[in-house]
């Protein structure tokens, strides 16, 4: 990024602080930019402290309205409809690497640098997201929807480093964020559960109802469909061996539970897909952020992916099915209840 005017997304944490330090090594001009989501004023102060320690200007951009429209509102509605959304994916697409990049470019910045743990690689089809070197911190799953054309203007300097190496560099530089704890994946929950958050905003979607088995027999009472997701074990009746949520049905206010086999499937359909690979062929697919990638055959039909997995998984509607070719993200979409065949 030598000679560039660079904006760095500063959250106040160690990752964005070290990313900013790397930007300073080659850029002509570096500005730290913090997004105000209307969640935690302390993060704004922490980011300003990091910027001051690095000697770079700092500014705050108010994205509260966009965050409500694109992230929080859809999150609440999805839970009320029996799905389990991943708000970090939407936030990266529309806010952190959407709105922020567009603003940076409009105001004359050449590049946007963030502290994401991922890599940008050049493939025969163009630039693509790839897994980070640190598998535990890898965030490529959350970035699968980022517009490939935007990658020309984005840098992820931490993609080849481990978390330990990042903290060590922060300590060497004397950055105030060096020992700061990592933030939660879902920033706006602030220590509460997704169900409690949804219940506070839409209590009518979180009323108790029956838990039933595969035959429809009542085996317990749930505390509201907003508290349950496919594959979940917590909050289910005891005395029957391990139970897993296999379906969340808000229309009938019912949660269905059974054995792990009753939850699992090898056939997954994903809609609203983005795709950069061949229309049909093999891939490795993750159906949750921290799940292992499973070999699969993927057939694309417009915005729909029909996925046949080599191993059965509990695939929760609303989560993303992200497809990889080795370490490179080739596409993905949102899992829906529909099954192939």
C-alpha cells in the first residue's frame, strides 16, 4: 500500500490497532476511522486512544441508522420467523466493507485497511477471500458476501499472522490495546443471549409453546421460539437421552426435538447465493462459522445452491453455507428449510 492514502477501520481492539500500525509502514497518509453503531461509547474512546498513540488523525462515522436497517432489524425478524441469522456476515457486506469503503473512496482514500483475519488472493477468476493462516481466528466465513470488485481496494494485513504474533507486535509498539480482551462476535448483544435480545424487541414472537418429538407428541414446553436454533441441545427436556432441536416452527409456535440423526441431513439448499466458482462441482462447505468444512457437491441454479454433503450435519436455516476450494472462498448462500428431492 506504498504511497496510498489509507483509511483504517479502528475498533479500539488490538487487531485493528496492529492493522493500523502496518498501514503506517507504507502509506503516505493514514486516518483511523471508527464506526458508531450506537452500542458502546467506550469503544469510541478506546479507538481514539489507539489513534493518538499511533499519531494518526481519528474520525467517527455515525452508522446507527444503517446498522438498524441492515443488521439489527433483520436479525430480530429472522429469529421471530424461526431462523438463526448471522449478523456479522450482513454487517461486513453492508457496513464495514460496504458503506465504509464507499465513504472512504468518495472522500479520496485509495484503500481501506481492517483487522479481519482473512487473506485476499488472486485466482484465475480474479481476487477472492481466502482463509487466514490462524485457523482459530479465521474470519473468511463472515466475509463470503463481500463484493469481489471491492477487494481491489481492501487490505487485511493480519491474514498471515497468528493472534499471538499480533499481540506481541502490539506490545512491542506499546499500543494501548495490546492486552485488551477480544470483543464478542455479536457486538450488539452485549453479554445477553440472542433470544433475550429478540424478546425485548419483539415479545410477541417469544411466548412459550410445545416441544414435540418426531411424531408430534408433546414432550415439554419451550420458552419461546426465539430462544432455539436447529442443532441446539440446551433448554430441552431431560430423561430421554441427548436431544437436539430439529425444527423451529413459529407458525405453530412449536419446537421439534429428537436424536442427532433426526436433526442431521446431507441435503442443504441455500438461497440468495453469491458465486465465483464453476456452476457445478466439488467444494468443501461450512454450515456454521466454527464448524469443520465438509466435502460436498454443489450445483448452482441462479441464486440457489443445491448442496449434497459427504457427511450429515445439523444445518440451521438462516445460517450461511460457505463453499471453499481449498482455502479460497468460492461462494455461499443462506440456508433455508427446503430440502432437495
